C-alpha cells in the first residue's frame, strides 16, 4: 500500500497554482515562497515538475514509501530462494530448512514473502473456502444467538461446557458435557430452546469440529426454523470473545465433576 506523506486534499492544487505563478505570471521562486509560506527549494521542485511532466489541474502527492531498505534481501538471495523452489518444489518451511542446512541465513517469513511476490504460492486443494452471510442486527431477542464451547481442567480430566449468549438481551445458557461433537451440539440446542423465553432464529458459531456440516444438516432435517451460520474469524463472533473469560470463571465454578 502506497501511503502519501500528507492527507491534505487541497495540496496538489496549491502546488500547481504556485508553479503557475512562476511559469505564467513571471514571479520569482523566492516571491512565491514568501507568498505561499513554503520553502524556496520546494517551489523550485514544483516548477521543474510542471515543466517536465504533462500535468492536468494538479501536481499529485508522491508516495512516502521508501525505495529501498537497508536490511532487504539481496537480488542474489531472492534468486537463490526461487531456484530452491523450482528445484525441490517444496513448501516454504522445507525450503527454510534446506537453506539453513546449506549455510544460508534467511528467515521463514522472508521466504514466504519472496514466493508470494513472485507468484510461486498456491492454495492446497483441500482448503475450504467459506462465504459469510451478513450478520443481522440484533434488534430483538432471539434474532442472533452465539454458541461456542469452553473447557476446564487437564487433558485427561477435561469438562466441556456449551455456552449460548443472546446478543440483544445477553440471556445466557450453559450445559456441561464430557465430550463434544456435532450430535452433542444439536442436542444442546434442543435442550436450550425451552429455557429461553423467546424463539431462537439464528445461531452463530465458529468453525470448530463440534459445529461441522453435520450440525447444520441436523438443523435442516429437524422441524425447526433455526438458521445456523458459521464465522471463522474472532472479530465476527461479536460479544462472544469479549466475555469468554468472564464465562469461564463464573460457569465452570457452578458445575461439579462426577
């Protein structure tokens, strides 16, 4: 992204007006500098730019992006990374190991960046592309209910807790389980519906294994009008990720292990 050093929308027009005072009105660059308040050398650069470029009504603002970096990779190192990629046809992690094994010092992020800039990366054929539908505005209770799981305890003695939060009313529901699955998730939803004082219209979850396509298929086969949407990114989960710490402290203390 090329970020200019100034965001003033009127500065390109002012540059051309200052240059025209020299080129068309016959002013000196020092007179223009005193009149506009800019440095005299700056006015000289504007005049030279107007002479050598076919400009319209403005002199555009140049990008402040640096032309070089003192720690950037040398062209020889970039070519070496590309040669390793062509020769071994392996991922960036393997190329990083091979380069280190041969005595070359380069970071993994630099290798990934070189491959990406040269168009030598490709997505796995197993990658799942998700299309997210727009989240409705929670104007009334039940329009948007978020569901997720939290766990407590060690790996060999773990307790899972399904939690549901209504975004509008902040009405919450929690149910403990010893294991999580798509079938358990739908069973929790069926248990939670009578406990809520309103009808659940839309459930929002993440891409966890307990909310897989089998969880969605169960909702379609059942005689229920509950829609289920999955949002992988934490920012799309709304209030859930902000209150998960408080939920874990309050909910986990309320359940006893058997």
